[in-house]
């Protein structure tokens, strides 16, 4: 038994809320982009959450709970260290050594904590209103990170949807190991990512996360050369009426416009959204130009700060005079507010990794020679959004060979 099994039924309830939001978002309800936090759900459903919060006080007396929570808490810290170190994978070896040393100094002491020290640090954190809600949020994240990727068709949204729409197809799907055959009803489509499109019902399905995109592409090309029957496992959870998984470049720009080739032409605010990963790429004028990446699957550090990355550029004419890279830290609430209402909102703290001053670096028209494009590609995670934004100079890169 896992130490969090006492809350498993509640966690499954939260899972369903997240799936509901995901479905509605892909049906066009942009306000459902991010599901509510655990603390917000505690306010909305007190009758469900309060009994579990009360039980946490009892669980804090059990050694098995303490041991399990402490193991996952330290595992999350190690994952965070790996994530931050990985951000510097393109940096010189001396820089990487310095980063590793800094991470060990910043996090090493926490890795030596016992459970009581962890609990005390949470209780003494002025940003934590109720330590039990904070613990529950952490435990839910640990539960979610260990969930099986093997989805069951029985009882899923996919099962319910096609039982009403096409029972004959559903029976054939069940008989075919739960796979969807491509052909008369379904076809594989790709813009940036692959998806299954139901031509009869005009709705899309995610493909199972167990199938990498590059292998799907290989299968599609192989099928073009050697005709055969191809069946694919879909994601059974994200299913419903008129779901359109939008990946095209022109749909990614939700404000402003793509880079037109000149720094002076960049508007006050531009934001791009990857409709698959739901990551944002934001460009805003602020003492020059700031590029910021807002990941949907964001990383947090104690005490519950959301981390984003930014690159700040200043220029004169077509020459870069200043360039720096930094991490921004937001509380979870202020990060949600930034996404919903105020994309210009600042983080509570900044952590720079490098900066260039008093420069006169030419703003090259080829991506392969462009220091800004190189910096963004080195540090930011969502390369697809960067490439979409810099489409003009990216073509120059390809032509350059």
C-alpha cells in the first residue's frame, strides 16, 4: 500500500476535474486552460476535502506516512536539481560545474532533512495558510507522477462517447485490443503533433503518450510505401464532441504577431500558445525586449514558487547592446493571475545566469548566426514555439544549409 492510499478516492476526483477542464479547453473554452489548484478545490468542495484534511493530522503520527512522504519530497528536489542543471546543457563545462556546485549548495541541506524538519519548514512558511492543504497538494503531485500510463478503455470517456455515437465501431475497437484502426472513420493528421481525427463525428483524439511522435511519423511513411492496416492506441480520457486539437502556426499566435525580421517591428506584447502542450511563449517590450517561457507543466521549488525563464535584450538600431538570461519566481496564485489577466506581471524574484553589456552584436538574419535565437534555443524547453515565432530567420537558416 502506498502511504497516500487514504486519499486515493479524492485524488481520482481531482483527476476527473482536470480531465473535464482539458476536454472543455480543447472544445474551445479557453478559460479552462488550467484546472483549479488543490487549495481552490478545497474551498469549492469542502465536504469532500475536509475529512481528508482532518485525517492528515492523524497520518502525521504514522511512521509509514512520514517515510513515504519524505522519500517523495526528496525525489522531487532531486528532479528539480536535474531540471535546472539540464537548462545549462549547452553551456561551457566550467559554467556547468559552477551550476552543479550552486545547486548542491542550495539544495544539499534540504536533502539531509528529516520529516519533522520538512514539516516545520512548511508550517513556518508565511505563504502557507494551511499546512495540511500544502501537504495534500504535494502528495497529489507525487501520486500523479507515479500514475500508470496504461489507460483502460472500459469505463472511459472514449467508451461512453462511442457507445452513443457508433456502438459497432466500439465493439470492433474492443476486439482489436483497444486500438483504433486508421481508414474509413479515423485518419492520422499532423500539424506540429500527431493526432487521430474522427471524420464521421468531426472530433479529434490524442494519441497515447506511449507512442513517440517520431515513431508515428515513421509508421505513416512506412504505410505510404507499403500499404497495410494500421491501428493506433488513442488517449481514452480526452474524448467528446467537437474537440479540435489546434497546432497550426497561425492559430498559435493569440496576441501580436510573429517576428517580422526587425526588432523595431515587435509590438508591445506578443503571445504564442502551443495548443498541444499548452505552453506560452511571450514577447513584451520592457526596457528593451523580454522573451519569457511559461510552461503548462511548470516546475516548482520550495516554498511553492513557479519557475519560468526569460531572456532580456536591449538594442540600438540592428545591434544588440545587452543580453541576459534569468529565472523568474512566482507564487502559484500570481502565476495563474499572470496567465489569466496580466501577462506583463513580474515574478517575485529573479536569478540571472549570465549577462552581456556594452556590446554591439549584429542582429543576424540567419537563425544559425543569431545570438538571440541561439540563447532561446539553448535554455527554453518548447523549441516548437521559438521556431514558429522566428519563422522568417528560420527559413534563412535552412536555406543556408
